[in-house]
């Protein structure tokens, strides 16, 4: 059992002389920064993507490994859809934390700069599609009646704004 499994874990004061606020930032392209410098160590960046969560009391974004936690800034969406696989009846997303999950097509929306976004992690978080992932949807997207529609199997979904 990790300390993070205890119900009061997120309510405990930080260690003496420390703060729960950090200068860690996740930019709109899904890249981590710390004190204005890009986090470019591959293993650390991978770990940070895997530690994204929300504080259970205030809903702010946090990074937690189950032993400690800190708040961090998210400029856009906390997750990025890096790649995807289109099959006849489903679309599978590969996220920035190296997990895969089926696309919930009804949650797709067009956002700033015509970027696509979808709800992930059971609807608890949003993911922004990378340019590569977004263009991979082209075969099952069309523009009709003045809007975008996604076709997955026999179903068609209108993309919101």
C-alpha cells in the first residue's frame, strides 16, 4: 500500500520548508517545462505524463507518484493523443502516458486552432489530438451540412465546438 492510497494523503501538509506549488508546466504541445527549461530526459518526461491526476478536494491538476505530490500548470489539455488506430468499428487512442483506450466519439470537439479534443480516462480528463493523430482520422471524417462528422462503423457523430 502506497501512502497515496490513504484517504488523507492529499490533505497532509508538505514537508517542512516545502510547498505543494511547483514551477512545472505542461505546454499545449504536451511538453513538460520546469523553471522555464524544457524537461528533455525521456524517462522523467514519461514518468511525469504517468503521474497526472486531479486533487480530490479542489480539482486542480497535480503530479503524484503515490509517495508525494505537487500542483502543476496545464496550458491546454493534460493528455495528448499521440497516435491512433482506426478499425472498422472503433478508434483506439494512444495517449501521452503510454496508455491506450477506445475513443468515445460523442466527446469529440473542435477547439482552438481547429485542434480536436476528446474526453479520456472515463471522462475525467481531456486530450488534445497531435497533428499526426488528427490527420489519421481523415479517412473517417467528412464535412457535411456545414459541420464535421466522424464515421465509426455504422454510426456517425457530429463534432461540437
